[in-house]
C-alpha cells in the first residue's frame, strides 16, 4: 500500500514538473522594450546568429523601436545582452546570451523608414519576416524555420532555408533567388509587380503559386509532377500576355509544382 502511494506521488510530481516546464518553454514571460536614440536615417540592417525569430517592419514613430522576447526554461532577460550600434548608416544588432537548447530570443525591429540599401538576417531555428520594406539588396538565411516577405520590394535578393518554408506575399523584385532544401516555396499574389523576376529552386519539396494576376511561369520538375488548378499538366500554357509581366522560373527536384490561377481567362 505504501509502495503504491509512493508511486502515485512520484507520478503526480513528474506531471507537475512537466506542466511547469511546458509553461516556461512556450510562454514568453520576459519582455523588454527599448527606444533607441540613434540616427533614424538607417540605410542598412545587419542581424546574424539569432536563435529565435527576427521581424523587421515599418513603424510610424520617428525612432527605432526594439522589442526582445526571451522564452525558455529558466530564462532570465537580464542574462540576455542585446547590443546595437550604427556605422556608415548601417544598424548592427547582436544578441549575446547563455542560450541553450531550451531557450530562444525573438527580436522585433520597428523602423521609421522603409527603404534600405542592404538587409542581412541570419537565424537558427527560427523565423524571418519582412513587412512593408523596400531594399536595394537583401540576404536572408534560416535553418529550420520560415522566411516571409509581405508587401516588400527589392532590387536584388537571395533567400535560403533548410527544412523550412519561404513565403512571398505580394512582394516584387527585379531579381529574387529563393532556395529551399527539404521544404516549400509559396507565392501568393493579388497585385501585379511588372518587370519582376523570381528564380525558385526546391530540393525535396514543393513550389506553390497562388495568383489572380498574369504571370510568365516556366516550370521544371525532376522526379515529380506539374499541376495547374489541380489538373496534372506537362507544361504551363502561359499565364502572361506581355514581357513586362512577372517572370517565374520554378525548378523542383523530387516534388511538385502547383499553380493556382483564379483569373477566368488563360492566355
């Protein structure tokens, strides 16, 4: 009888510890906000080696707003050192912390301007999101995560992820190269971005394009299929009507290319 009571008490203790651990891991309890008194005329952003998420967006304020979320077991925000400075109009953001397997840091940058010469972000086990941003050049890289561009315009861009997803939503580019290993590239367009060119490459995964605007799409699949509005096809008959419309070169190895065109008339 005593032995069963001890076993029951041990089980209850383990369950309580498990619930507390899950709560500490998933709830971002520590939050720090800070207004940076630096030159608001920033022309570049450089954020690297972040174990967590990085968000960059346009803000209506006249100063840079940095918000840091620390999440994980036994996380103390005081142990996380976020440093930033500007040099030659480039904002550098670094996170130095005793981060372990059970902890992560999320950074949100709200900036008073939306045009940059250069945006470079590198994260590990996290997400990168750019919203309402224009840049001459972007380089985004993430392992095991999501990269999302929304209402973004770039002259030249390179995006890479492994075991993740690249999501382009109403974003134009003179040239954008998106590469995924083990994952997906998803395009969702309700606006036309003329003279844009996208080179999409996926190894072991899918490319999905949702659009109601004309596009010139050139798909290539090695060990896979091509679908247009759910119907398997050998090639895309052509959604574009002139050379100024966006051009998509889609290449997939071991996967599928799925095109969903909601306009009633195909050219």
